[in-house]
C-alpha cells in the first residue's frame, strides 16, 4: 500500500518517545468514519463519534473505545492489510490477536479454556508488537493485562467487575443541574442520586 494513496487525513500510531526508527503506520480516517456512520449496532451501544480524530469530540469514553476495537476497526483494517506485503500481513495478525483477546476478556461468560485462549492471543500480540515496532515501550496496561488469564479463572467474567457502569453513573451525576445553589437543592440532588443509585444496583444485579 502506497502512502500517497491514503489521503491527507490519517491516524499515526508511531511512538515519538524513543529515537529508534519504527515503520510508519497509517490508517485512512475516511474508511473508519464511513464505517462508524453506516454500521448497525444494537440500540444499547453508542457509536463512536463520526468525526473521529478531531479534538472537538473530546476524549473517547471506555465504551466507545470498546466498540471501536471490537466492531469498527475489525471491519476496516483487514480490507487494508490482507493483501499487503509481509509486514502488513504481520500487522494484521497482531491486530487480530488483540481483537480476540479483547473480546474474550470483555465477554459475559468464560471458562478456563477461554482464559487460556485469551493468554495465548495476548502474549502473541505483545511479542509481535515488540518485533514490529522495536522502539515501542510497553505501557503499564500491558502488564496489568498479563494477569487477565488468572483473573478470568478466579473471578469468572470480568465484565461484571468492570468500572464502566460506575463511571457512567458518575457522568450522570455530574450532569445534574443545581443552578449553583447546592445548599437549596441538596434534598432534590440527594433524591436524584438515590434514584440513580437504585437503578444502578438493579442493573448490576440483573446483568
């Protein structure tokens, strides 16, 4: 794939912290945005912002990142790399390992076999990342994720233990309007928070 054919807007995943040269990796933003716009998702799932890559949409939420890496990118990246050169094929294999590991660890059901599958694919992803990008330094999250297999075997589905629902409720609480008169509206705010708390507990129990 020729870089000149990609277009002006692209995502650059290169690390600048290390002077060691690494291969340039560009993915057309237009392809990703089109997929976000037209892909069909369940009503309970939010689409990532259609202007992905622009500062105006702010920081992506955890759920939006999950949809991006488990739904959107798996529909886009294989079309770009599956007929590429040897390096692009290796990148595609590395990406597929990451997608499999992400889907397993975010599932609402699991088993010891699934835990071993997760570890197999995640280790392959980490090894391939070091081979493809020698200048890339592992992040703390890479270390935390290495414990995912043991946690799946000990706790069961980790989606039930995630902080996503709590973070969403914190966002809802932050949007409660007090008109800058917290003292006068503290009872109303408390009732709203209590109602939200009951709804949250019910969702956790039934999910």
